[in-house]
C-alpha cells in the first residue's frame, strides 16, 4: 500500500448563526473572567486584557463587526485588512498592536471576521504578537527563519466561501516590494476553531461569491491531479466539487438562499481540508504572478487556466483516481459555463501572461502536478486558455 497521513486539529462548528457561539467557544481557550473585568485594582485602573478583531472595511461598514463585538463586553482592538495582505504593512500593523497593548491591555485571543485575506492576516498576527522579533514576518518570510511559535488562540469566521483558510495551516502574504508571493505555513497557522455561519456570506456580491467558489473548485480539482493526493484528500475533493456544482447555480439565481450558501461554504472548507494535506498544484503556480503583476483576484487567477489543464490531464489520462465520464463532463461544463478563462481577459492579455512563464513555474507547486511540464508546456496551457 501507499503510505499516507492526515492531520488537522481545527474544531469546526457549522450551523446557522454559528457566530453567536463565539463567547462560549472563547471561554475554552482564555480566562473570560479576567477579560470581562479587566481593570487592575490600582488607582490608575489600567486595562489588563483585551481581544483583537481582524476584519475588513466591508464588515465594519455593514456593522457586522460591531454585532460580533457586542456579544462580548471586553476591551477590543480592531485591525482592518485590505485584500491581498502586504508583508510590510502587516509588520507595521503588528508593531502598532504591540504599542496599543500598553494602553488597551494584553491581547488574549485573535478573532477574524472576513475572507481569505483577513483570515491569512489574522494567522500572521496571532503568530507575530507572540514573538520578540522586531519584524517577525520579515524574519519568517524573507530570511526563511523557522516558524516556531505558539500563536495566540485564533478563531476564524469566514465571510466568503473560497480559500478554505479557516481549515488550512497556510497563510498567503504578498511581498510587493520584491514582487513575490510568500507562504507562512506550519502547525502554528492552524486556527483553534472555525465557525461556519452561512448568514455571514449573504451580503457577498455575486462576483466575489463566484471567485470564492472558483477558488474552492480549483483546490478540489488540483487535488485530483496532484502527486501528493491522499485517500482522504481525494474523497474531500470529489465531495467539494459536487457541492459547488450543485449549489453555485442556485446562489446565482437566488442569492439569499441560505441552504445553497451553506453548502458552498461547506465545499470551501472541505476543499481546504483537501489542500491542507495535498497542497495546490500547477494552476495555483500559474496564478501568483497574475495576482502580483495584474491584480487578478485570487479565485479568478487560480481558476483561469483550469480548462486547458483539465484537457491535458484528460488527454494523458493522468487523473489520480478514475473518474466516471458523467462527472468529468459536469466538471468541464461547469468551467465552460462560468468561464474564468474568459473573465481573466479583463485583467491581462495572452502576451502579458506568456511573458510571466518564468515566474509561473515554481518547483514546489508545479512539482506536485501529475505530469512533467516545462516552460513551453505552460506557454501552451496559456495559449489554449486564451483560445478556448
Ligand atoms: Zn486558492
């Protein structure tokens, strides 16, 4: 038999209004009485402990962040994150939070309310606040120091359904200064709890819903042509693909359908489970330069060339497990219908993508693909994507 292993310590709670469980969940990890009566007995009565909410401008504007914080009457700090988090900006935010701790009290736990960028940033911050490095993310990501910390307890509430960051031990951080995508990875990047509350995704516009679903779809499909796939990841991948294909069209027609929203959220989490074992592959490898140079949103860039890669795997019969023809037809029809290979043309043209081939071919990602490819093969994939 082929050896395989599986490890994932994240507690998942998926239910309607799961966000309301936050106070109770938090009490498993921190001393709530200290948090809720935080002032010292000294005449200055300084605040001793606090919580940190990492979130997006949208969640603040729509007051969702306020509602969440109102459930726990503690001292809160709020850290606002923009899409595709930048390494230097995150370092700066960690320094600011350390300064704030002097007046607002030591942060006992980090709660993230947002999409992949927010959750990835929260992972970096939960690690960064626990170290004595002056610039911890630099140290880990530019100088490749080992990520060997016990992070603050981290609870993630995804507000989209896509990256699966709530379940993976990875955080993507962008080093814009050096035009590089960095990955913070390791057990320190696992959250304690993922609270999957589909009502948090109801206000997500269609385009973000689509890009998120395409990201989850990519994670699952990339597992099926991945040399590191395991029986567990392959099973997760097939389930996630079916859930996306069945439920995304329902959301497209009825955006407020909470059942369909919950199923796509489930798919994102399950495909995150798949890549947390099997990693992503060639399609993600192609995507990162597109995001760095042309600001293609992640869910679109990683799915933009799935169709030509799908056809290549099919031609070479290189699937990691046999798939029935009906299922393969459904997968291909889904890609044709939502057409990420066409949507990407709003951001860059064929020549622009082909000029980036040397950056797309990263051994750690391209190396997990079931076929041996060279730069010319990637060029052909790009060509076929633009002519499909
Ligand atoms: Zn992805």
